[in-house]
């Protein structure tokens, strides 16, 4: 019997509410829908569940042109057409031209797999509705070969959304839901600790202070996120920036070093420079 | 007990379906959670609430329903670190409000009264978890003062006791009538997407190609279609200057979101009410006016019309010729509004003024009447309703 309770991994810090929601979804074999600010580790969650529970991971990244049918299977009509023009023998068996989608692959695994459906809100508005029955019953019918594909084990389906479109109620009713909120100071320290275990304490403190200070700046077009903080720390480490360079006194006079990792928008950089200018004038 | 909880949630505006409720019961039956209240809280939230905007409401209902149970877990209430509280309040108050507090007798008095009230409350609830005045008309209270629902009095480390999580109501600022930002606006504007195939045929139509090839006895017959894109056309009229100065930020956000979202977007500025001329550049508003009549002729009736303005002005500016504060207008603003609305049947007015104030301002009522009640507040929810009205 493999592990069935997820409790975070050595490189992913899961809060208690997240663990509860994931475990409920794993036990009942129902999809779990994850929302949250960009960069809070929604996509990574699926990878870590697979790692933590030691299951195979299948990924299905959704684009605006993705159709629900592609997740099940596709009938490669063009290949068959070409083969027919060339007189290939394969053309007589339609099964040769059925290309399996990620959902089919997941249904066919011998060990309960983790299936990531990433950014479901990118797809057409009807997309979730088209998957209702498949996610509910974990089976579908292949029209071309007249066969029914049934899941050997109900896969653990992790669905992420950035809230660009509202999802239909019927779809939501079949999912567990969790909103990953932005980590607080303490959780953030744990997260950083997991990624950079040897980080000097002072540097981390100053960096976190600078980071949260930056998030507090009113009017930023894009607030820096967890993944950006981690990138920034990596840069700071690589450049060997001393903690003093980040201390708040300095920050009033200049932008934090290597700010390009945190502020991704030139308007934001301008805004920040303006604020620094103002605070300098006040200080005088 | 849970059935009552179920109906309380529904009364509280969280539309929990029977399936979801049964799922929760199944989860409980399978003993996924232990027997602690916080685990139950997390589980029920994951099962029953499917929108982070409703987390706050869920927390409230949960707190109301399980008030008695919390008492069993004991309490850790009401040691208010005064400096901290004061700092928080100062942060969230405007100069005006600070002055009002001074008028109430200053900080010392305020703190004293607050403490007194807290004590009274402690007696009544035996140190329960409800803070003073969760609504907000009293000058005290956790959720009234600070829009983010900063909790007064619960210290950092204790906060992490999950029993108190729902009472912290951390998701407060996600309730969807408050928060605004370019991204949210874009998402709301996206409701107006209408994909259509227009223009040159440059995409392979696989389905049609196969079908016509089959009809053609297997000889390849390529069929092409035009690419799909958002075909919605929008005319945006923005009120600028005067009382709109308070709303500059939200209008900027709406404007940049709209620019990103619509391929066919034309925008014009006006002041207070639309008259015979509008302009595209505020620096040259007097020299480069575009006659409104020309716009009516230039843009076809399939354009959708969005006004953005606080509609706060003197009623004369709407109903009388010559009423404009800036120039002499031959015809009344209402006449021009009617002309625009006749030409573009799909129209809405977005108003950044808070909804509560609409009834007290006669000109807002008048404009709303002109718009046939299609005025919506400039919040995410208002925008969504507006987009639905346009769609």
C-alpha cells in the first residue's frame, strides 16, 4: 500500500488547510480546484503531490484553443487521409489513427496517477462543461472504435485556475476547492528555508522585509510573488550581496539591489523611484 | 446540527447544493479529518465554498453557527496592545477622520472607551470571539474601521491557532464589491468577448476539408476559414475633471484594462455631461473638439456604448440648454444623451460613486433614468452586471 496522505514535501510547504483539502480529494477521488495569486505554487502542487505520494504525474496544459475532446482522444484524420492517398495498409484500421489524450492515459495507469489540468480558465467557456461526465464517472466512450474507456483507478485530478473566466456551477459542484492565499511572513520564511537552506539569517530577514515592503507600495501594477522572491534571493546569493545593502535605511535612498527580479513593469519601477524621491525630500 | 448549518449557509447567500453537502458528509464518514474543529472548518470550506470571494461570508456563518463550540476551546481574548492598535488605526485613517477622533475627545478617551466596551463584552460572551461592532457604525471594531478586517487584539502567535481562523476573516477584502485592479477589470471586461470569424481566410478548416475531400472521392480539396477574434466594438466616454478627480485611479485602471481587452475601442472625454462636442486629448480639449454628431455618423450601431462618470452635477447641466458649466450649449445634455442612446441601443453608464450615495444626488437619478436604469457601480461586480447588460 502506498502513502495516501499528503503532508507537503521536502521542497514544498503546504499549509494545514491545503493539506486537508488535498487529502479529502485524494480519498474521494474527486478533482480539486486550486486558485490563488500567480506565483503561489498552484502548478507545483500537482508535481509535489505526485512526488509526495509517489505516483506518476500526467500534465495537460490548457490553451485558449484547447478542446475538451483533446483530453480524451483525437482522431488524426489528416494522417489517415495521407495514408489513404499513399495506399498504406494501416488505413483500414481506424484504431491506428486514434491518438490518446492525457485523460485517457491517466485512466489507463496501473497505479492511481496524478493528473494536472493546468490553467483551465484559459480554455473556451464551454470547456469545463464538456468534461463533466468524464470527471464525474471517470469514463468515456470512443465513438470511432465503439469502446468505453473506464479508469482503472480514479486519478487524483488537480485543476488550476487564474480566475480569468468563471467556471460553471455544475463543474464546481463536482470539485473540492482551495484558494492559496499569499503566504504570511512566517510561512514565507519556511518556504525560503526549504529552497535555500543555508541562507544567512540576517540576509533573509532583510530580504523579506524589503519584499513585503515592496508589496505594500500602493498602486503597483503587478505585486511581486513568491516565485519572484525566490528568484531574487537566488540572484542576491549569486552576487553575494551583504544584508546591510538591503536594510531599510538604504532602501529609502535607492531601489533594492537587483530589483529587476521583483518589479517586472517599467511603470512600477518609475512609481517606486518617485516614492523614493519623495521620501528623500521629506527626510531632508 | 449539520443540516441547520447547511440551511444557515444557504440563508447566508452561499448557494451550497445538496451534492456538495452529501460530499461533505461522505468525507466526514471516511474519517479524513480528525475530530478537531479547525480540520472540520477546512474540510467544509473545501467542500462547500467554490469561490474565494465567498470565504469571508462562509467564515461569518461558520462563526455564528459554532459560537458555542468555540467556548469549549477556551479563549485568549482582549489584551490590546495599545501602540499597535493606534498605529493600525493611524495607518488606515484619513486626516479628516483623525480630526473627527480628536473631536471625540482624542486618543486617550477613545482607547479608554474601547477598553471599557471590551470588558462589557467579555462579560456577556464569557470572552467569546465576537469583536466589538463587526458592522462598522460604532467608532470601534475590528471590521468597521479597517477595510482589510484587521483584527484587533489577537496577537500574532495566537492567531495561528486555527480555531480562530474563521473569526479572523482574512478573506474579507476579496468580497467582490470592494477590490479593483487592472487584472480584475480585464477579467470582468472579458465577459463581453464575442468571437467571430471575419476577414481573410487564412486558417485550414480541417473538418470542412475532410468532408469535401470525401465528397470529392478522395481527391484533396483544401478549405480555409478566417481566424477567430474578438469582434466586440466599444465606444468609451470618460468624464474628466472636477468631481471626477477623486476617481482618477479607478478610471485609469478601467481605461488600461479596456484598451488591452478590446481590439475595436474608441474613447472620448467629456465633462459632466455629453454635449455637442467631445475630445480625445485633454491638453487640447478646447482646440480639438470632435462634434458628437460626427461620431454618431461615423460609428455604426453595432458599437457598444460605455459611459464612465460620477454623474454628479447640477440638474441644469442635464436638462437645460446653456446649462453647461464650461460653455454655452445650444441643446440640453439630455437631448444629446438621447441621441447617443437612440443610435447605440447597447449602452451602460459606470459610476465610481458608491451605490449608497446615488439616491441622494438628483443628477445621478436623472442620468440613471435617461439610461433606462442601466447605471452600474464601478466595482468588479458592477462591471460584471454591466457587461451582462451589454452582452
